[in-house]
C-alpha cells in the first residue's frame, strides 16, 4: 500500500448546538445575542434589507430617464456628397472620413444642393435627400449595415 492510496474518512460528528455550556456550543449556540437572526425560524433576509427600516436602494436618489443601448445612425448631409461620384456606400464614406466606421448605420439628410450624379447605398435617407439624389440623376438603394469579417479559428 502506498501513501497516496490511503483512504481517509471523515472522523467528526455533527456539532450538537444548544446542549449546555460544557458542550462548547451552548446557551446562544453561536447566534450572538438577541435580534431577528438569533430567533428560531428566521429565514434569510432579502438583499438590502435593513431590519425593517427603509432599504438602501429605496433611500438613494434615482437617475431620471433611461439609457438606451440602441446605436444611433451617423448623419451625412447631401452637400458634402458633391465631391463624390459613382457608387457611394458606407466604405467610401468611411474612407473619406464622413463617418467613423463602415460598420455603423448611416442616414443621409438633405442640406444645400446636390449636383453630382451618385448611386447612394446607405441604410437610411430622408425623403428630401432621396428627391435630391434622383433630381441629380442618381439613385438610392437601402442596404443593411455591412457585417465585420469573422476571425478565422486556429
């Protein structure tokens, strides 16, 4: 028989609480003195419970409104599109630094006059922006947000 093959058994009895002073866990039996948790039948108190007085989460002031996780579309105006030609999509707008990334929602809004003929391919456009693009001889096509390329697994 080897040392690591020895079987060790637990050799302790359960502690018998509340059986007198000489037993080691007598009288208050490790519950402290008085109070709700010292009594029999007490259950676990809910988080933030403060002994019957107003709970901490009810006492502190709350922030008004709510924070949305919905990402807002980045705005591009029609007058800045005059220096572009051909197909205008998220990648071209990001390359020209009109938007922060090609993977964000884009909304085109009418401002000024659009003179160049472009084929606009974005997620959103106002009615007046679509009219301005068509008046200049171009076209608008609604497309979904481009997805990032997934990383290849090793």
